[in-house]
C-alpha cells in the first residue's frame, strides 16, 4: 500500500476558495478510493502560494527526505504552488526523495501528455495569481487617490471614519504632538518613550512606546496632512522591507488627504534635526572617542562644539579637539578650539570637586534640594496659571455652544471656535508635559542619592558625564558646567 501525506492551504486572497475542511474531505475520499495509506497532514492557513515562506510546506519538504511517504496529495495543483519556478524546484526536490505530487481534481500521470497538461495548468495558476495581485492593486490605488484607508491598523493618532476617510483620534494626537515637541527640545527616542509611558500613553496595540515607535512617528509625513500610499518596498521571500522605499514615481501622495496633526514647518524642523543627529552619531564609528559630544557648547556664540581631528604647524602634528561648529561651517565665530583631553580632564576634575568630594556633606544635599525645589515651585506656579488659562478657554467655548443652542447662526462662530479649540489642545499638551516635570522633580533628590553611590567615578568617565552633565560651556580656557539637577 502506497503511503502518502496531504498538503492543504487556505489563503485569504479569495474567500470563494475551498476551505481546509473541504480540501481534507476530498483528499481523504480520494485516498480511500485509490487505496493509499494517509500517514500525515500538512496545513498552512491564510498563507500565499506565490512564495515558499510557508512553515508546514517547508516541514513537508524536509520530511520527504525521511522516506516515510511516497506521495503528496493536494486538492488542486494551485495548492502546491502558483508559479512555475517553485513548482518545478520543489517538485524536483520531492522527486529526488522518491515522492511525487498527486492532484485530486487534475488526473495526471507520468505520460508525455500529462507533462504538457501539467505545465499548462501551472502556467494558468501563475497567470491567475499575478492577475489577481494586479487587479487587487488597481482597486487599492483607486482608494488611495481618494485618500481612503486601505486596510490594516491606521497610523497612530488616527481612526477610520464610516466613509473610510481618516479622522483624528484626539487622545492619540496628544501623544503625537508631545513626541514632536519633546524631540525638538532635545530629548532622545528612548527618553521620549519613557515620558509617554509615565504619562499613561500606549501604542495602538496597547504596548508602551519604545525607540522604534517614536522613530517611525517622527518620520511619518502623514501627520502633516499628506496621505501616502505604496511607499514601502514589496515583500521579498515573505519578509517585509519596512525600511526600504519604492521609487518616488510609484508612491501616491495626496496633499490635504487627511487631517493634519503637525504643521509642515515643524515636520521639516524634525527632518533637519534628525539628519544632523545622524551625522553626529558618526562619532561612535570614528577613530577617536569624544566623551562630551552633544554636551559642549561654545561660550562665545552658543553653537555646538563638535569633536574633530586636525593637523597643525609645519610638522603637521595631529590635534584632537572640540571645535565650534559655526567657526567651521559659516565662519561666524572665531572662538578657539580646545584640546579634547584637556577639556575632558577639566570637566572630570570639576565633577569630583563639585559633587563627589561633597557627597557626604549635609549641606550638599540641601544645596541640591534647593535647586530642585526652586524648579519644582516654578513648575507648580506654571501649572496653576495654565489651569486658569484652560478654564478661561473652556468657558468661552461653552458660551459659543450656549449661543448656538439659543438659535444664533453657527457659522458666526466657526473661526473663533476653531481658534479656541487649538488653544485648548496646546494648553493640554503643555499641562501633560509640565505634570511629568513635577513628578520628575519630586523623584530627583532620591535618584541623585542613588547615583552618588552607583556610578564608579574612576572607571567610566562617559557614564559619569552622561549621568551628571546637562551642559558644558567653554570660552577662552574657562569651563562652566551645568548639572542635570540644575535648571
């Protein structure tokens, strides 16, 4: 008795296709009629036969080497593969292992006529698959030209309305605006994610915000009101090419196709800033390491000081220095560069003198407490003023509602209402950020106590600098250090 296995596949691209159960019933009856012993079943659910990224299919190919069966029974050949290349490759691989592919509905044998018929069937199946993809894409593009949702999870900050148009999800939009605001203020992706988590924001899937989530949101031009479709490169062998984009001529863009959450001006600022950060990130790949990179500013013009190597004098002696970016870029500053080792040593000694030599003194923690308290009290005062402003805006909006309900023409209040609503959104965003700052201020002194005992002063200068320093300012040999607990 010939031992065989069944292979069944059900894909979601055509709901009229036979179900797994129907395929299994037909295969079972066929095996009973032919007297085959059915020893195993391989089933792939909702996967495409246009590629070979099918786990059960691959397991079947591997199992064929074990000589446990002599045939693979499929309901139709298009369940096995929908392109001639894969059909020939895997059919040949099975043949090498002494296994042949048997179709329930296509009665094919090893005769020359069946070989020709098999190639015709496989060619038609490949045509069907390609044509289906083309027709599907045509429909999706028509949706895109009218700026309608094309399936999947909508971008964070948006929901899909009954007409398949995007509408703003106000709660999520608050988080989007906060992400852009924080990045422009100099916060990194990880730090932004932590702030959002502490404020209670979650992603569409209910997870905490991570670096990748923030990175993707900051680069998504849809937030400026531009509907974008067909941007990401096609799947290759079942793997999504998320970071690769198609050529510009294939991408569909509809300006104004969706409501804007971020202004185009702010989006462009973000784009420029991210490009600059990418370039500065190159320091990690450089031959030299600059431990204060991103922390040092020129005391003369306020510009960033970047680490660089240059050769000076007749002997072309190598100098590793921090140099004002404006001096090099547009010649608007004539501040002298400072040797890297001299500056890093000076900052190191200053931290030891200012913090670690005093860490056990009671008046040092009182000094830190006073710095934090002044900032804390200032935030409390700001919070009170913002709360008053918010109430004033809400009162004005309520008056407009009352006027409309009393019979006045709503069109008289459209412009004023829109302006007040935007003011309200801006105040709520600032309040959220301020509330996080208040919570952070309360925690700061305790965190400082922990850092004083956990950071190894001598072993890791880079960690020491990142832990304590907010800014280093340099001018004419003088060095000023602003610490993280200071405003």
